[in-house]
C-alpha cells in the first residue's frame, strides 16, 4: 500500500487536475452545484451496487468517481469564496473530534450502542431541535425508515427485544388483512406502510440492512427470470405462449443456479 506521503501526493495531483479541467475544459467549466447533484446521486448508487456485488476493483473505481465529485464541489465553492477543500476537511475533522469524546475526551463507552447514543445527545446540544433533523427528506422511503428508527433508538425510544418487534409485525399484518377484507383502499395503503415500517424495524433487531436485503432479492429475481427467458428462447418459445407449469421447470433450474 502507499505511504501517507504518497497518498497526499495523489490527492494533490487530483486537485491540480481539477484546477486545470475547470480552467480549460468547456464541459467542466459549465458545471454547477445543481448540475452535478443528480450525477453524484447516480455515482453513489453505482458504488452501492459494487459493494453489494463485493467487486473490490469496481468499488475502487466508484470511490474515485465520488472523490472527484467532492473535489469538484470544493473547487466550485472556492471560486465564490464560500468554502474550499481545506475547509471541508477541517470541518469534518473537528466534527469527528467533537463527536468522539470517548477518544478525544474523558467520556467512557462500553460498546457501539453507547457511541450512537452519545452522538444523538451531542447533536441536540449542538442546537438541533429534533433527533430526526438529520434524516434527509429525499431519501428513498425504505432507507429513510431505517434511519428514522436508528435515530430514535439513539435516544432510548426503542423496543427491548426482537420478539416484541416480531409481535408488532404480526399485529400490523392482522390490521392490514382486516382492511383488505373491508376493501378500503386508502386504509389498505396506510396499513401496508405500517407493515413495511415494522418489518424494517425488525430487520434492525436481527442485524439485517433492509435495503441491502431487498436489493439482493431483486438481483436474484432478475438473474432467475433472465435465465427463464434465455431457456425459453433456446426452445423457440415466447413466455407469453408458455404455461406456468412449463415456466416453472426453468424457474426451478434457475433457483438452483442463483440461490
């Protein structure tokens, strides 16, 4: 691996390249904080895919893309004298020191849960009116539900045992079934949301990331279905013309291949 000096040289090289691109490249000159936003979100999802696939080379590549975006934002900020890369780095460094009094102060902790609870207390002392202020409004709903539950857990608003959460899941499922029988569309949607929220909460108690779990299932289903399409094509058939029984033969083969 590279030494700290080599790492700093590599980062300095990136900053120099960014300066040159911003001054000479028409595309780079045109970019703004707003125009880069959707690209940054896309790069973040690409990194997420690489992590789920455990593709280390792709992770390295996508991290580079994200690092470029951070440097790009910093460059734009420096042009308006609002912030630069040094201020960004110093800001997060000060924040990390402040949020880790068990490392840089005299606070004692026993485990990671204690650290999380201290974080939420410190955030409130910093002037936040709610522990939920730090949850971005634009997060996808499932990710947002997970973050909400993490946040409130940090101040002690939580179940004590996984069994209690599972009972809540069963309760929400029962309420959903009741509304389905009544046929009330609006209430069905509401109860369905409660079921999902309680399942996300249960996932947290059994140490499962619900977003990762669902995406793994998405990928598994895509692989199996594309196998089904490929095998059907081999025998000259369209899925529209096949019975479920015929499709199940290939589907079961796919399940063995993509567990």
